[in-house]
C-alpha cells in the first residue's frame, strides 16, 4: 500500500509537494481551508485547521501529518499527538516557528547569533530599547506575521501604540535594526532518526518585506560563509528537534557576521530554486524527511540557479495568457504557477533558471518573470 502523507493547508507549498509525491508513489492528502485553493489537485478535505475534531478526523488514516503553514494551534497539535498521529514537525519545535519571542529565547539558550532583542510590554520598555540602540528598532508581532506584515521599523516609543493596544498586555518583540549587507537563507532537512542534509546557503532579496528573488548558491560565499551558515542551520535543526525542512533566514552584517532572523519549519520560498536546481528538491526532501526515509543529495545540479517570484500577477488577462510569449522568448525558464488569482503583491508563481553564468541566469529569470507583470 502507498505511503500516505497528510498536509494541513492548501497553499502553494502543499501544491508543490504533489509532483514529487506522484513521482515517488506517495499518496498526498491535503486539508484545504476552502475549495479551489492552490493545492486543490490533492485536496481530499476542506475544513478549519483550528478545529481539533476536523484535523484529527482528516489525519486518522495517514502515516504522517505535516504542514503547509505554521498556524495550527497548539491545542490542535496536542489533540493529534493524543490520538497517536505522527506529527512532523512536532508541537515542540513548531512552537518556535509560531512565536518569534519563544524563538528568540530558545535561540539565545542555544547560543545562536541573533540581533539584540527584548520582549516589550509598552511604550516605556520600547523607549528604553530605542535609547540603547541609537533611536531605531524593529518591532514585530510575535505571532501570525508573514510577508513583512507584523514587522515595523520604529523611531519613537509611540510608533507601535496601535500594536500594543491590540496586544492587550501581551508583549511584542523588539529587535535592533540590523545594518545588513544582504539576507541569506540556510535550509536543512532532518529526519526523526536524526539524519540531516544541508542545502547550499542562498541569497534572498526582499522587496517591501516580501521575497522577490533568490540566488543559489549565495554569490561571493566562500567556504567560510557556507560552513558557518550550515553549522547554524544544523545546530538549530538538532537543538529544536525539527523534522522535515527547516529554513533559517539570516542577515549577513556589514562586518561579516551572520545573525538569525527567523525560522520556517516547512518548505520555504528560499528553497524553490531546488525544484530544478538541486538533485533533490525541497518538496521531495520534505516528504522523505517526514516519512523518515533516507534523505536525498542536496547538491546543486548547475553552478547557479536564480528564482524570481511572480508577484501580483498580470493586471489584465490570465497568467496562462502570457505562456506563449515567455516560453518562446525564454525557453530555459521553468515556470511554476500556483492557480491563484492576481492581486497586488501576492505570490502567484515563480520562475527558475539554472546555468553557468550568473549574469545570464539572473537576466533570463528576471526577464521571464517580468512577462507576468
Ligand atoms: N531586525 C531587523 N533588522 C533589519 N531588517 C529586518 C529586521 N527584521 C526584519 N527585517 C526585514 O523585514 C523582513 C521581514 O521580516 P521577518 O522575516 O521577520 O517577517 P515575516 O513577515 O515573518 O517574513 P516572512 O515573509 O519571511 O514570513 C526581513 O526579511 C528583513 O528584510
Ligand atoms: Mg521572513
């Protein structure tokens, strides 16, 4: 009988697990939030992931349950564990991907390099942090943020007044405003039995808080950067007992230090390049890891791969109306679309191009993606 993997969440990450599941002969089942979501091709159920009964019923006859997002509440995760369902990653590690304050505290215990940070309960605390950090800082809502929502640069203690009010006494996270030269991401796959595979560290480019582009591997990396990034990634995967794919977002500072920004415990936008750019894509690797199967090689298959997100989608017409043009002009581009309607800033697809010359590869990927504007 086929191995069965259940995925909570019907977004594009679940969608992109479908192809490798089919290739392996793994049965993928998806609990989608609504009909017609990105992963509708594998959606076997529609329901509320915040409802324990719904999720437990969905997961009853899968071999392992995993996730497209980190938002499944701890009470629901506990109910799954109580029902004897293997949940990977488990509730313990997932807490650190759900709550940025919990993550900062745990990373500090593990001795991981990170920006100066504090939990702040109001304007007085924030004022003290600002005074100690040159009058500028970044305030974050500990939970529920994505694509830069829940992240705000502040210069005055009152700049976060609305968030403090909404938090109703719960603390917010404040961090030093890091003077970074660029952002990087390190992915590591880890099995329950402990085997790990580290992907090459990549450079990520954010625009308006949203990932726009990824260059794999990170240019001008060198052995030291790769080794330090991989050691941070594997130390976190092990220290937090992560199973499946882990992405560690990092800042490279102008004085060449790496600081951990945040964690994702699932396939991640920074790893989409691996679909055509690595021997084992992050989506196949995630399935292997959560099933506790031996992990595949994480090596690149070409010197460079550039991934460019399709953000927003066409203002007029449909995404597939642009296919003929982009395919004839950029035959080396691999196009991935998520079946989502156009909306300003929304991630609706991406393009991967691999090759030998970084300038050529980046040019092709950007030019191909721009057909979808
Ligand atoms: N302490 C910081 N100093 C400087 N820039 C920061 C800091 N924290 C976040 N940023 C910037 O804001 C972006 C979004 O921050 P973060 O990754 O914490 O938010 P998010 O909304 O959870 O993101 P994601 O889209 O990855 O889920 C970062 O990629 C970085 O560009
Ligand atoms: Mg981020």
